[in-house]
C-alpha cells in the first residue's frame, strides 16, 4: 500500500514539475549564473576599482535567483498539500505500528540530529515504521521517475533531430 502511494505521489510530483518549471529557462539561468560567477571572480581581484560592476552583477544574479526560487515555490504550493494528505492518511492507517517492508531498509540506533554518528545505519531490517518506509520508497520512486524522464527526453530529442 505504501509503495503504491509513493509511486503515485512521485508520478504526480514529476508531472507537476514538468508543467510548472521550464527546463530550458532553468538551464539558461544556470549557464548565466556560471558566467556571472566567473566574471565576479575576475572582478573581485580588483574589487575597489570594479565596485559598480560587481554590484550590478550581484543584483542581476539575485534577481535571477529570486525568479527561479519563485517558480520552484509554485511547485511546492501544489505538492505540499498532497504530502500532508498522504501523511495524514498513512498515520491513520499505520500510526504507531511496525510494518513489514518488502525490501530491507537501513536500521538506526536512534536518531539524534545533533549527533552525526547516529546517522550511520547499524544494519538492515524489514520491520520498520510507515514513515521510514514512505521516505525510502518515495526516494526510490522519485529516482525511478527521474530516470524515466531522462530516457523519455532523450528519445524525444532523438526523434526531433531525425
């Protein structure tokens, strides 16, 4: 059940991502940012002399970053409610229970955010909580969807070229 929910959620997220985020514009922004960073690095060697140009480039980069973050935030506005509903649904079904995973998942000896040594798994287990199962299944589903998207884009690009 959890695997099915995570696959559906990963597909919905990937579809929304393709609809709401323009990949060409994102790539253009990334290339432009690299160029600006190179130029800034050169200008910083003589920062006092190039102060105005540095400020202009930093403003341009900040404007571009803000624009891209707004577009990514729009995706979050659609996906966050989906995740909240899914977590609520799963917590009502599996809250406080151990479930049996169909694959072995990492086992941790507690987890303390302030202690990085607690982040290291101590083994594998098939008995886990729904939240950990959801997390690992979703990450796997999301990676699978990204791979499918790359293959789809590759063949789409190949067919357009021929």
